[in-house]
C-alpha cells in the first residue's frame, strides 16, 4: 500500500505541478532566447549554442548552420551563445576573438556595430512582451471575455463603500475618469490603489453621481497565498442575467492584448516602487517553487487556457526582469552599450569582468532569496 501511495503521489506531482511548470517556463524561455537568436542571425552573427536549461545536455542536435540546439538537465532558464561569447552570460571572449580569421571575426558578436549588438540583446525581452500581447490578443479573439456588469449587489457594513454612500443597485461606470465596463475592471482599479481617494461615478435611479471612496488596504488569503490589495467593500451581483460574453474583432483583440500586457507592466513597476519605498513586503517575490505551485493550481482550475495566460504574465515578468541594469542580464549589457555610446569607447575588459562578477553575485543572491520565500510560503500552506 505504501508503494502504491508513493507512486500515486509521484504521479500527482508530475502531472499536477511539474508538467504545467515546465510547459509555462519552457515556452517563455524559448521565446526569449528565440528573440536573441533570430535578430543575431539577421545581423549575420554565428550562433554556437541555443540551450533550454542549464547544466548537462539531455539531448540535442546540430542544424545546418552549425548551431547546437540542446535541452539541458536544469530547466530554470536558457541561453544563446554567439561566436565570441565566453560563456552563457555573453561575456566577451577577447582571446578567442583574437585567434579567429578575419572572416570568422566578422561573424562574431563583438565585431558587430553598437546598434546591432544592442538590438540583439534587446530582442529577448521584446520577444517576451510580444508573446504576452499575442497570447492575450488571441485569447480575447477566440474566446471573448466573460463580463459581469459592475452592479453593486450589497455593501459591506462598516466598509469604505458604505462610508462613501454607495448603495445596493448602483452600477459603477467610471473611477477617476477611467471607464469601468465590468466588475473585474472595478476590482482591478481598486486593488492597486489602496489608501488613495478615488472618484467613483455610479448610475442610480436613472441619474449619475460621483462619490469619493478610499479603498482600505486588506490582506486576502487565496489558494496562491496572501495578497495585500485595496478593497472598498462591495459584493457582485449573483444574477445570471448580469453576465454576458463580449466578442471582439481582430483590431479590438489586438488592442486588448496591448492593454493587458501594459497592465502587467505597470502593476509590476508599481509593486517594485512600493517595495523600494517600504510600502510593500518582499514576501510577494517568488521563484521556481511557487511558480510550479501556481502552474499546478491554474492548470487544475482553469485548464490549458488559464495556463497559457499564466505564461503570458510570466513572459512579461521575465522580460522586465531581464531589463534590470545588472551585468549578466540583458539590461546590464544595454547599460554597457549606453556607456559605449556616450563615451565613444567600450568599458574596459577589466571593468566588464568585475561587472559580470558582481552581477552573478546579485543574481545568485536573488535566486536564493526567492527560493527561501517559496519554501516559507509552501510550508505555511501545509
């Protein structure tokens, strides 16, 4: 019986958590590295390796251009290694470049113009943003949106909504001049603006009035953990007739893709800004363990469509993270190129080497911190 239970638990972990996690992360990493790869090839740079994962190769093949496509043992990232790169972080290998023939050197990464190098580096994060836009737009175009009319069914006693004068039956039409088309639109606006005075416009008895409401910062416990969001204290309408499915054409779906992607970007930057100023907690930072957990929960509750949308959100997050100006990340390379553009010469090899070492240390510390956060979070749910 114990053996059968162990097999059952292993199968549940594999199907419930590991496979959804690998699907989400591999998709996002592949698209990121594909951005680097395609622009590098377009610029005429030889690509030595395209790797999904790190460490020992599990399987791979060589294409007709001599690029080694490999899947590695540790599926927590990936890299593209161009000719002239010293390692997976794309640190320049000046010694190797000096030994190349003139023809080989011309097809190496360091030999490209400043603009071409910057374009190759920026292509990874840009590919992540484009993936998110395509996913959000495609989801909207093919499946539409289930929309709940922003009608107030009940007001919580003692809440910000009650103090402001909202009543059951009110339909929220705008917040601070921003149009509200659904109950989720209202929740989204309110949740990211706790302790801020909002001008909420509602329809009531055939007329329109505007009420000042200040959302209260509230801790909400969900399957994904504790979240601190703004809440005004209104309940949604349970009536089936208040639900409707909105369908969108290609143009409007594309706009929705950009809008949803931009929301994830602004929400991320808002969190980082509040984190720096001490208004947010670091316990919201997550790593691979919690991503695997979230992937499993989304896969079981929302199916493939929910998992694809999670990939879009993670894609934006990885794109933004890679733009942080830390050596080893794409943003660090772009910072070096900015220095080169302003000074007319690249940063010295010694300074770049120190930068990459510092960047490696910062990235490793961040990985350890978010992994510890994940462990604490998972233990709290047990």
